[in-house]
C-alpha cells in the first residue's frame, strides 16, 4: 500500500478487515516494524478519536509520532498554485510538504470541506497537494469528501457484530442545526457498496449524495421503511450536496428513537461520534443495549494500525 486516501487504495477489503481483527488480538506482534521510523500527524481541523487512535496505532507498531495543528503550531499554508502570497498564508505547501517529507516517513493529514465551494472541495486540493509534494505515503485522516479510516473501522465493527452472512445495513440522515460535510456518508457508501450486504440509504428530499459515492445503494425517503428488518443503523448528518453546504431542514422527526430501533431486527446502532444527544439520537438509544458506538470508536485503532502496517511493509 503506497497511500491510503480512499477505498480505492484497499482493493481487498475482506483481507484488510480480517488482518485488522488479527491485530486487535495481538496488537504488539509487529512492534518492530516501525522502529526508527516517524509518522507526522497534521491537523487542519479538530480531532479526538482520529488523533488518539492513530497515535495509539502508530505506537503499537513502534513508530515515533509527531503531531502538528496546522496554522496554530505552524505557519498558515497556501495550497493554490501560482498565487501572489501577499495574504495571510506565510508558507506554500510546495515547500512545507516537501520539508515534512524529509522529517517523516509517513504523513497523515486531516482537512475538512469548506462547504462553500463544491468543485474545490471535491477536487480534494489539500490531500492532492500533499500527495504531490511530500514524497512520502499520505494517509487520509478525513478529507473534504472522505473518511476512509472511519469507514474501515465501520467494516470491522459490522464484521464483529453481524449475526448473518449478508446483513441489512442502513445509513440514515439525522438532524443537526449546522452544516456538516458529506465526507463520512460518502465514504461509508463507497465501502458498503464493496461489501456483500444489503445497503439502504434514507434521507429527506434534497439530501441526495453525489452519485459517484452513492453507487448502487437503495434509496428511500421513508426512514421507517428503511429501518424495517435492519441489522445495523448508521446515523449521520450531512448538508446538501446539490444546494451545496446548506441546511435544508432540521426536522426533529428524523431523530433516532427507540420506537424506530424497534422496527429493526434487533439492529445495532452506529455513529462515528461526536454525536449531539437528543438532537440526532435519544439518550435511550445511545445508552441502550443496541448501541455499539463506543466499540465502533475503539476499532479506529485497528483500522489505523492495519493501514500503517501495510504502508510500512511497502517502504
């Protein structure tokens, strides 16, 4: 594995999931693999699970870790080509990424969508510029359009908790009061479309995802219809793709309740976290026996560790 930017860098998801589950049982089996090597974690945006789980995964493999909050711990970076740099950014990504690549054997980058310029966001400017100039493998810690380490952790979690070979998995939009990116939903769709399962996406009208990410998922505007017989319910808010970045509704009727979970096949409730209690999902569901959100978050270590292991093996 040279880079890990999307599902396209994971041609055999099943093998990756099984390897991650093996690492979960023996986390220090490859603790010499990263000896005398360094990973740099670059955050353009806040993080809790991504930051800590990736650090833990790197340390399990013997990697040294360096963490930087870009623009706070460093100069602000200019990402565009051919610009006159007389604005707020003091350093260009050409030099910054290249220098970081001299200090680190792997760079992992987190940079959210602006939600103001769809063309720019979906071009993945930040990730592509680091890939172009760093000269070392790049790992996506969540970008404008994708969150592949989260999606891999989701695959691991579903594999652990499924009770039949081909489960029904539902991705449901949930209400939120501000604009959030499509990255988690996009990425989840990409990964689920490559798994052997029944995949349904449900959302209010106007919240259609980009066709390239939605793929062959079944789509319904009836949440109750989607939940019927579901083995897994994955809740996530996202802003409009077509009316880019806009909040079209905050309809509380889309909040996940126990009454809705009772429509499922004793389905497990999933969310990438953080989650707004009693906005997206009720306390009763989050604190109930069907919720596996903490276990899901725990699997972020193993998704990161298997990816870093694959990259280290290719260095």
